[in-house]
C-alpha cells in the first residue's frame, strides 16, 4: 500500500500544504509506527517504555487522521 501513498504524494506535490497531502503524510507515519512497534515487540530485550510511547504517538496520529478525514468529507443528510 505504501507505493500508492508515494504516488499520491507526487500527485499532490503542487500543493505542499493541502489537507489531502497532510492526511497522506499522517497515514504514512502511522504505518511506519505500526511496523516499528511490531519489530520492537519481537526484539529482546523488550523496551516497554519505548513501545508505550510509540503506541501513544500512533493513537494520537489515528485521532488526527480521523479528525482530518471528517473535515474533508462533506456532510451529507442521511
């Protein structure tokens, strides 16, 4: 899925500060944190403090992604 994000980043390169580009960057960072947490969870010795901090950052990113997605999605009546 990462190559799709790279393609989208290039597509949005003309507008460096667009909300869509920011959303893509957040998703990439979230995916990177996922991979890092997975690797660290399997490594010995286990650095629980670092893993906790990374998970907290990942959760903050997820909240920001959700907030940005909601702001980009038009409200439609049910």
